[in-house]
């Protein structure tokens, strides 16, 4: 494949195919469920059929007698788990099967273990539960009257005023504004819907637990499992080399690995649990439903003077995170003399929300970026010009500049690539046959995060170099990024780098989330490579059988796999063979430093899209999308492009298709399957023109790379909604924008 989108004059032109690509397409890549443990028993989760209440009793007699059944565990016949786990990683405020309370429809209330998956599933159907049922609260709009204040959001007060001198309240600033717009924006609860349903295989051997568990963080899983099972962390190993999509819902440790590990210990056999698609909807978290109101005040020239952003996000009686919309967007996206944020939560009897790709920004940008478009219409101002006028150069309310911010260039380059100048600003001005055609745009934003990370580099006697770390590849490209960075650090072809990841026994690494995997792990590759080269030179000059024995270390340098001394050169493989060792290795670490108080670190971007809406059926279709990203240095153009395309497609789902139907009376997710919970398929996805600006952010890390895993999805829904407004003259403030909302 050719790279049509490499920036002209880009410093970094690397564009290689996934190093794990062959494994993926040949079935050689083994996911958790592919692990065939000897004598494995199969567990099947039994879920509650009410949303709120107490289980009085459960009749498991028929299930226990069913063919192949080994055990049936319930709150009345417990698998012991203990509290004290890391709540960050558990995803719930309680542990499964430890009490008889039902907190949401589809909660795990039992585990049937049998010789086969089918036997376990069939036996589960024979269990009956008798509940004391209480009426659930499951509707966000109905719950708003009882909304509560979470107190703090992202380290700041949940109600936050950044007001100019002498301004008493945001409403005062709005009243004094020359132009105002206000809108209420709603979106339903959503589910991550990764291609790979969650799965665990738990294997105990001599008091050692090996857990094959698809996860974004082997180390967080390990910590939670060890605490809940009451075993030393050193006795647990978590393996997860390939993950079929995470999007945030393979960070927390859900019920199935806890129960699989406990059941395997009790039964003395490996236990495998693979969730069904339907089970993933309730067992593994969601994105909050959100209702937001954004009110903007501006001068006639478009200068923002007041931004007021309020949100109600659904949360769960079981805890979890929530969608923090104002604090992740209006907090800092534009310069404004007055900013007011207000985040409330509505606690419902529904499965707990968890992080989902661009948590906060996804919903927040839909509201803010639609409101900006409404303001542009009211001002008769070009939406790009409006955004350029309000571009923030310092982080509002904090006296810190961005380390590197080229959002203005994203707008200009994007507008040019897309052909924005051909847009007639009048809504409903372009009709092609039965289609109304419109163009819209919006801003993308996501903070750059960086965590401490370690990497091991090992020169092998077989001529390859192993680069490994306990990070994760969710399909994001981390296998390839390690190979590319190893290749660059060592001056060797990518084909000679052997990568390994997704195993808690590898060099310490918290994993892949917060768009921070490359930014965290990348810098450690260079540190480890440098340390390993030093080890190699030390061995070369000290070992008696080395051809370089006795040469002063200062006279030896490393050059593309060779050690070079005056008048001598030897490849590392020849050296290792000569001295009779299989390898030389070193571990290197990298972590954020004091620079992290001195700058704000953020990735930015701009989306431009063209839609057409059928005049008679209301059907919205996308024609094309241009996305320009300012993400710092791009390590590998091909997988980076794939990341951004994936983010854009995620946003198409948000805009046009996705939404869990939570029945208000029962708390049941009525469309917990991929036939009725609609995701974008190929026919929904137009050509996506992805373009990266090339501005390495070396104040952020030595690599200059910020994250790109999430920024690509932020703003897409607003860009599409804005284009639909341009096409039809109709402003839809309720997602997803389905054809029924567009019928004349
Ligand atoms: Mo991301 S929602 O931190 O996987």
C-alpha cells in the first residue's frame, strides 16, 4: 500500500505494515479464548433478569444434575473473593456473587461450570431465581431531578467558574453578550462493542495462577486478581498478547476473570469463560448517556466572551466512571473571557459506565462544536473563521502555554484539502437529484498523556534483537511501533526486531489507555537500546574470547548492529557466538519529568465532511471526510492512519447509528446484540482522507509523539451534524441522527 497521506517534507517517513499482520490474517494470533488449556472446564455466567432487588433464593438442583456440569456457583454457594482490590481496576464497587443484591439487569448472579461451553450454557437455562423486586430507575431524563454533584472532575471542582475581573456570574456575562446561542444536546448510553468479546482462561499450577485475559493492562488485571483472590502478586501472571479491540472497556477487571480464577482454584482445573456478545453489554461497562446544555455569548465579530456548559451524565449504583463532558472540552478548547462548567451525575440502576474512547470529549465535543456551528450560523460567519478567531494560545485560567499547538494549521490545511472554499454558506443550497448536500466541520481535541514505562532490549546470538515490554496492542499497532522504534534505535531493519508484549512478566508497563501507550513506551525503547549497547561493548572488551578483548571501551562504538574499533568491526551475533552466550540485554525506563508542570500537552485536529440527506426518506449518507491531526511526531504512518480512520469511524457510529435502548421500566438493554445495536459497517464509511501535521512535540517526550488513539473520534459527530444542518437546514441535537429525525 502506498502512503498517500505522508506530510510533504515529513521528517519521519516510516510506513510499515503491521508486524503481527500475518499472524492476524492466518489465525496465528491467539486471543484469550483461543487458549486451549488442558482439561479446561467451561464457565457460563448466569445473569439477573431484574434490575433492582434482592435474590431470595435460587434453584440450582436441575442445573447441577445436567450433563457435564461440575459446579454451580451463586451468592448462596459462593466462590470466595475478598475486597481490597484496586477499585480503579475493578470497574464495580462490589465483587461478583458475594451478596444477593441485584443492582442492574444483566448482572452476574451465578456461574455454571461444565465440561463444555454448551453444557454450561444449557445448564444455566435450568437455574431459576426468585427475587424481591424493587422498581428500578433507568432513565436519564427521569433521573435529572435527582441529579447529584460529583464534587470534583478531572482534579477540578465539578462546578467551575473562570470569570473575568468584575464579572459576578456566567449569566451576567451572557446577558452582556451581543449575540448568544443556546442548545440542549442529548445522546444515549453506548457500548464499546469490540470485535473480540471478553474472555478469560484461568490456569493454576503449583499455587501459580496464569490468566489468559484480553486486557489493556496486564498489570492492573494482575493487581486486582491477586487482591481479590488473596494471593501474592508474584504468584499471578497475566498474558494478553493480542486484543481484538479495547476502546476502554478492557481496562477494568470485570466479573469473568475474577470468577474464572476463583473457580479454577476451587475445582483444581483450568476454567475458561467466554462472554457472549449479549453478556458483554451488561458485564463490561458502557459510556454514560448524557444531556448537555451549552450557551455561548459572543461579540458580533465572533469573539467568544462567555461559554456555559452544563452536563448530566448517567452513572450507576455500582459505581464506575462517568462521561465528564464540560471539563474535557469547554474547559480549554477555546479562549473566552468567561467560562462556566457544571457537571452533574444521575445515578441509575444500570450497569456501570467505564472509560470509552475519548471519555468526556466524545460527548462534550458534540455539544460544544454543534453550539459553535449554531453561533456561526447566527453570526453569518464561516465556521472555520469563527474557530480561528477563538483559538486559545495559553491554557485558560492557568498561565501555561501548550508545548506544541498547531490547531490553526489543522483548520487551514484541512479546509484546503477538503475544498471548503467551495461551500455556499446558505443551508439547503445544494441539491443533487434526490439528495440534499451539505458540508460541516468541527475541532478534535484530546490531552496527551504519558506514564512511566520500561522496555527490555536483548541482542540475540541468532542475529535478531528482542524488544519487549508489558504493554498492550489492542489492534492499535503497538507490536509494530516497538519494532519501528527498536529498528531506529539500533540501526537495524524492522525484520530483525523481535517484539513481545502483553505479558505481565515482561518489563514493567501499565498498558494501553489514555492514548498514552506509544508516548509512554516509545521513549523507553531508546533508553533500553542505549543501555543494551553499553552492555554489548562491555562484554566485547572484557571477555577473553572476544575479538575486541582488551580494547578500551571508549574506542569501541556501535554502528548498525556492529561493534567498531580501530581497524576492526564485528557484528553482535558473531561476538555473542564467539564468547558463547545466547544474548546480552538491558532494561531501560522513561517517565514524565518536571516539564509536566510547565506546559499543557494536547493533541488537536480538524474534521471536514460532506453528507447527503435523501429528500424523501431522510436517509443521511456520508460522502467523504478529511481529518487533519496535530499529534506530534508520527512513529509509523500506516498504523497511525489506521488509528485515526478507526477513530473517525467510531464517530460515525456516534453520529448516525449507535445507542443502547435501555427500557425505562425494566432497566433492560433491549438491543444488546450487534443486529440491533448498530455499528458502522463498510457501506457506512466513506473515503477518509487522513493527514498528519509534522510538528514533533519534544517538550512532551524525547520522541516528540503525542497520542492519537482517541483524538480522531472527537468532533466527528458534530462535524456530521453540522453538515446535516447545512444540507437540510435542520439542527438535530439528539444523537444518533437517524432518518426519522430528518423526515420533512
Ligand atoms: Mo481509553 S477510553 O483510555 O482505552
